[in-house]
């Protein structure tokens, strides 16, 4: 069983913001695998289904971004899933818009949602897929809570399609192969 968590902020006012690309990717995955993310549990919205013979749980924590850890820790405990079977999808201001970066472990890298998950789990040994949203031209808060421009939206939509392929690769081939294929591809500007 795998738990895939997309981070974002709940509420209609945040739906299409840069900070919610994690939620956007989960919507694409849910559509692809016919998993409705509508059930309420674990302080979030979730849905479960199958990818081949692998049971998949998709979770969108419904606390604000920097309080996502309790939702993730509750879901892991409920399903008795180890951190090695967890993938967290987040936005990243340090990456150019649309660039993907998968890592099997590491620090929060300045991301408050990841920081809270690491704190609540007491470890950082879980996969995280970062989707670049570009750096701010003004305040970081205004940037992450702002909407994409039409040009940026095209880039991020392409990146989200590429990210669905990265998640499938993570499921099929594991984290190392996914890093080789998708981190390198993003660095070459192919995504």
C-alpha cells in the first residue's frame, strides 16, 4: 500500500494558487486511477483505489499548509504504512517554474508543510516530489498564495502531466530510477 499526499490549503480561494500544486496533482492522479478524493478522515480528504495490484491512498490534508503533519501521521498510523511507502507532493519556490525534483529524504528546505510533516513523523526518510513554482518577485507569502499567469499556467499544466508520469515511475520503478529519469529531464528543460 502506498500513501500519496498532496499539500495545499483548503478552501475555494486557494484552489488555483501556486501553493496548491500538490492538490492539483492529486486531482490528476485521482482522475487517472478513478479515485474520488471526497471521503473525510485523517483531518483531510482522501480516496483509495488500485494501481495494478498496489492499493493507493490519495490524501489532501484539510488543515492549512504548515499544519499538514498531523493529517499525514494519522493516515500512516491508520493504514500501518511505513514512511518508505509515503510520497509527499509540494510546491517549491527554489525551483524554476515547472521543474520537478524528487528526493527520497532530506530537510524541509524552507517548506513549512514539509517541516511540519517531518516534525510530526519524527523523521525525514520519505519521498517528496517538489514542483517548481519559481521565485517571488515580491513577498514569498503573496507569491505562493497568488495565481499563475496564463504563461505560467501553461508551464505548470505541462509539469503536472510530467509529474503524473513521475509518480507512476515511483510506483513501478522506485525512487532512484524516478530521480534519474525525471530530475535530469527537468534540469535539461525537457519538462
